[in-house]
C-alpha cells in the first residue's frame, strides 16, 4: 500500500512539473516565433529560416505533448 502511495505521489509531482514547464516555456517560444516572423529575410537565408521554423514547431509540439500528459493525468484523479 505504501508503494502505491509513493508511486502516485511521484506521478503527481511529474505531472505538476510538466505543467510548470509548459507554463514557463510556451510564452517564450511563442514570443520567439512572433519576433522571428517579423524579421526581414534575404533569399539566401531561406534554408536557415525553414530550419529555425521547423525547430520552433518541434519545441511547440513537445510542450503541447507535455501539457497533454499533465492534463490527462489530472482527469484520471
């Protein structure tokens, strides 16, 4: 019984950390994406711009998955 309570506490702590991580980083990533979109880009920089946008989208996707995990855990309680 004690192991079950410890496991539950660990999962709750991880879910809370995930939510905090999302809350802290999502606004930063959105601001970076917005600021980046406002830049004037030369044709020669197009490949770099595509790569940066892809990386930002990957970061957003990861944060959304983390939030989904946290939200899904909260529904199970």
